[in-house]
């Protein structure tokens, strides 16, 4: 039997809104199949006439537990990073605003995907964070995207501590645009009030104008952090120890090399 798609897509609001739903609960891992499905959807709908918004949400209690740790191992990480960063660029260059609705955990690669969209609408008790440092690795895409969302010290706090913040704290930091018990409804209300009555052609031009410097910078920075991750980090003892320890469900033992 063919494996079902990890992503559901549908057009709503008379062609004005694309709904994309991560459909592998409860983890909704951002693994190779999810990345390919998301990238394929954005490519397929890029030329959809009259599209004025995208709502990215998820089935189940959690938006995403993050990327597949197995795909971070040394023999797979280069391919994983290339595909994920390709998706990130596809999203930041998409000519339509992408709204993101977050419930439960939105961690690691899941948060990186959310950051590549536009405004994030989160439940008050949602948990957002980049826990990669707890595994002895770092979050390449978030290292590039978070400083655009937050100031540098706040971005470094999340990236270096690996801590998670609630939806309420994320809103206070500026990471989340709005907090609601029903984040999907809040995102839809934002779409109806601020985007549905706009020209799709004008929105595309406005996004290109607003994001021009960011997109140029992201292309350069993502390539740089990929090389740092593959050529330096993955040659350290502790990065490999952290990943192996996580898969073995034991505490890592750092040797600081």
C-alpha cells in the first residue's frame, strides 16, 4: 500500500486561501517526506491566480516535534540540510503571505519552518523553541531567521539555551504575532480582515519589496551555516555523542571537543 502524504492541501475562500496541514500527528516530524511534500505544495501553488494567503497548521495536539534526529546523523545531515534550506528559501520567496497556526510543541525544524512563514498565531500554552543545543548541535536555519524576528540577544538566548517559551512569552518577545485559544481561527480572522480584500498581484510585489534584503542575506547565510555544520560541527566528538545519546535515550557525556 502506498504511503499516505504527510501533508494535506486544499483551496478555500473561493480560491483566495491555500490551507496546508501537517498530517502526521502527533509528532508531525519535519523529515525528508514532509519537507518534500511542503516544497512540492508551494511550488505547485506558486502560480495560482488570485491567491492572497496561505494558512499552515497541523493535525493533532502539536504543530511539530521538529526534524528527524536520525536524518541529522553524519551520513545523512548534508542531504537533510540541503532539502530543508531549499524549503526555507521556497517559503520566504513565496509571493503570498504565509500565516502559521501553532498548538502544542513547535520545536527545532518545526519552528524553523514556522519562522520561514509570516505571522505566527499560537495557543497560550504552545511551546516554541530550538532545543538542538541540548543534543550538542545547533539550528542552522533558525540561526539565520531568528535575528530577523527578534533582537540579537533574544535570538542568541533561544539558540544557545535550547529552552522553550510559551505562546504568551513568545508573543511578549515578538516571536508570535497573536495568542489565541483557537490559533487557526485567529489566523483566518487576520486573513479575512487584512488580506482577503487585497490584490494578489500587489501583495506579491509588496512581499518582494519587503523581503528583498532578507532573501539575499538568507541565501548567503544558509550556505555559510551549512558548511559550518557539515565541515566543522559534525567533526566534533560531542555533536556525534549528543545525537547518539538522544537515539539511545540516555544522557550525553560531553568531552568539550
